[in-house]
C-alpha cells in the first residue's frame, strides 16, 4: 500500500514538473522571438494550452500528444501575433512537447525504478 501512495504522489509531482518544463520552454520561445510585453501572462497562456493539448492527446492515444500539443501551441502563438511563420510555430510546438514529455517520462521511469516497480 505504501508503494502505491508513493507512486501516486510521485506521479502528481511529475505532472507538475511536466507543466513546469513546458512553461519554461514556452518562456524561452517567447523571449527568443523578442516578446517582452506581458511575458508572464503570455507564457502562462501558451504553456497552459500546450499542456492541455498534450495531456488530452495522451488520454486518447499517446501519439495524439504530438498532434494536439503542437497544434495548441501553434494556435496560441497565432493569437499572440508572435513574429514566427506558421511552419516554424508548429515545429517549435512539437519540440516543446517532445522535450518536455521526454524529460518527464525519463524522470518518472527513473523514479519508478528507484521505488522498485521495474
């Protein structure tokens, strides 16, 4: 029973870490494209939509995260008039989702190994 609780708490923490990574990568993206006006609000909105798209895609099929996440990133970037082409916005979104999910997944797999699940 204790391992279930530890795994559940660890999973919740890693979901928070996933959002945090997406938020940091979105902030880096906006700064890279010289967006400084209302940076925190724009970063939070971009990260929230990207996170929501990726998580919704994970629920339906794992592959869906790599479609809905970048699509949500692209749509939010378009709404904020960031000076980047449509194709570049999609590729940036895919990169954000891939990097954040990869790092979080590897960390969670390491956590599960540490508590003895694997």
